[in-house]
C-alpha cells in the first residue's frame, strides 16, 4: 500500500489536530480506521475472487486434458480390441481341430504313496506311521504304576 514513515505520520497527525480540533479527533480517527478496515476487506475479497476464478480456469483446463487423454485411451483400447478379435478369428478359423484331446485319469492312489523316509528310521525315531485311537494314546502315555 502507501509507504508512510513515522515523520510523515506525525506531520499528518499535527495537521489533523490543527484542522479538526482536539475534541473531534478521536471520532474522526475511528471513522478513518473503520473505512480503512472496510477497504482492506474489500481488497482481500477481490483477491480471493480472482484466485478462485484462476483456480476454476486451471481446473477446467485440467479437466479438458484428462478428458482428452481418456478419449485417446478409449480409442486405443477399442482399436487393440478389434485387432485382437480379428487375429483371434483368423487363428480360430485356421486351427479348427477335429476334437480336443480327451481326459485320461492318472491312476494314482494317494493312500499307496510311499514316503521318502525309510521304515527303519521311522521305527527307531518313533515317527508315527499309524493312527492311534484315543484309548491307545492314553495307554501309551500313562505313567508306570508304582509297585
């Protein structure tokens, strides 16, 4: 705004005191302060409105660029999809096999699967090879009787 130094402010105050008079000076100062406040608020509102309009312009430009990019992507996807359909139809027409191969069962039985660990190793280290019933498990781990 206006660059006022202390000397200029003192000069303005002295002139105002002489012209207006000491009794009306506080009321005039309040009125001038209120008017300056309104002017500052008005200037800040105008700045905010200009900033908003600039932001809206930027957003509109950004939206247009994004929409253009989306259209380009959509067109490229459509062209690649049509190319794929054409090549797929060519491959399907060229490779019409009489029948797909039939399913053949592998004849495996998971119950007969042999482990890689030898039986003597399992027996020596106590690896369980058979399922125990609840009663057999209790009998196995029951503490010995005291005689």
